[in-house]
C-alpha cells in the first residue's frame, strides 16, 4: 500500500495445501515487508516485519478473481512509540486479473 512515507512493499510465499473446492482455493501465506509507519520528530519512517496468513482465492472467471486473507502481523511496536491501529490481526481483500 501507499503510506505517508511512500509505497510499502512485501515479498512472500503462498501455499495451496488443500484441494480446490469449486471456485475456491484455500491457502496459507507468509510475507516479509512493510508492517508499520512510525512517526517521530524527524518525520515518518517505515518499519519491516513478518506476517502470516490463512485465506482463499475465489475465481470469478478464467481471468478474474477475488482473494481474502486473515493476517497475523508479527511486530512489536518500538519503545517510545504508540500503536494507533491496534491489534495484530488484519484483514486483506484483493482483486486480481490476468491480461
């Protein structure tokens, strides 16, 4: 996503350990990348960490789909900062298409 300090980034791996059920493909995910934006007297800085997810892809057609994922963000707010959004569990919803 785009943060106040610029675009965030993430790299990861998606595993599909279960058989596809119709249009639904269950998955497990692990990511490493931007997980926090920290504000101090010098401005904003992005911090990195890991996130682990469980979710599924829902195929709308041969070239379009929606994905849903619950993520556990493994991150400790550094001393001297206050966490504003609260909680380690996040919901991710996405739309994908193939050209």
